[in-house]
C-alpha cells in the first residue's frame, strides 16, 4: 500500500448556516474508489480524505498496489479517522455508496471497525432541499460542478468507471503514469466536493428545512436528528441514528413528562414523540412542560415555542439531549 499527501492553500469557512449545526466538529471530505459497484464481489482500492490545516486543506490518499492489499487500505483509513479525531464525513452520494460499500468490505475482510459517524451527503441535501434538479438533467457531481463553473478546473481526465479498468492494469504493471491518473481522479473528487460546499450551500433557500430532511448531528455526532412535524396528529416526531454504542430502552409519558422515547440497539435507531399544540395555523411546543428555558428565543412566547424550520430543529436537538441524559441516568440506577 502507498500513502500520498498533498496540501492546498484554500482558506475560508462553509456558509454561516452550516456552523449552527456543526460548530467546532471536525469534518473530513471522504471518497473511495473501488474495483466495481457490487461490494459482495468488488474491493476498495483507494480512499481519499480531505481535512483542514492551519494554512488550507490536506488530501491524504491510501492506494492498494494490487487486489490483495484492500485490508491495509481499510485499516489505514480507519486509523486516519481516529488519529484526526474526525467527527463527521462529507460525501457526495456517500450514504448510498461510499459508506455502505466501505462497511461491507470491512465485514467481508474481517477487518475490525465500522464507519458509523454522521455523514453529510451533499447529493442528498441538494436533491431534497434545492431546485437544482429542475435546472440540470443529472445531479451527478460533475454536472453540478459544471453548473457552478468549476468543472473546467479539474486536473483529471477520466471517469470513475474508467478508474476501475485502470486499477486492474495498475495492479499488474505498477505503471507510475497509470498510478498518477488514478490518484488525480480520486483527489479531484474530494477537492471539488470541498469547493462545492462553499458554492452550493449558499443557494439553499431554506437550509434549516433542508438539513432536517437530511438529518443533522447532536452531542458531537453521538446521534443524528431528523424531526418531522405531523400536523394531522399535532405531534413532533424525532427519528435518527445512535452513532455510538447503540442501546435499547424505552420511556413513556406520565403526568410530569409528555415524551415517548424508544431506543433500538438492533437497528441503531431511536424515535421520540413530543406533543405539539395548535393555535390557528401555528403549532407550538410547551417548553416549560419539558423543563427547557428558551425565553431568549424570539420565537418563544410565554414559554411556548412557535414551530418553524429553525425552531423545530432547535427543540428537536434539545429533546434528544434530554433523552440521552435520561438514558445515562437510567443506566446508573
């Protein structure tokens, strides 16, 4: 296996809406190259991780030199995340491909570990929360790059499909020119995705609503949160994943506590129901009933939080934090 690093002087921060949900959490832009699309028969041959440095960003790549070094690439990638203290991943269609493929290969090679951290999938966010699909015939990464005028900045000359054939050649010949072509394509994917984060997120009309559909992390990525206001049932339902040491437990409402909370270790998931009130066309949560002080919030009136995209996400994150405290307290009894 070979390791490659390259530094770029790219500075700046993602749009301000992003900081509201991710704060000081450490991101890593992540992409894999594989020998095919079926994880039951194909392998991970190359990974790329883009992380921030004091002067910009650094791209680290782990390349298998043949078809028998996959486990070394998998182990090196997991070790990298641990060493960097990565809190969440940034991917493009990574929820459907990169992460489940990587985890399946971990299982197949009996490699210890699992990628369960929060995955900010830009493809899914744009698909659910923007009108880009109405402007483009395809929501592929390269199509979106072209829309934002950065596709021509790419330094690579191949597609992912061509990369598969080239790796087969490389694994036999070790040709350094082929090696460079494969590395460049993989490196450009994470570099361009990082640039799209600056461009595409600014065009999301309602980031709070879009991130709710995708799900967002709380407690440093311990949980993901996907809130949904059911107007027909006057209910705020919060679902998500337990990303660290999933457990099973259930808490039911009583006179003092209106929440229904269910943790499921088998599916690494949870579900919380919080009753919502209605006044005219507005829905609200009784924060005093929950023991939450949001008196400084402009949308909180006399202890009642008016529910909109921003406040739904706010109260959902606080409720999940409360549920986690209850779980910790129960485990100590």
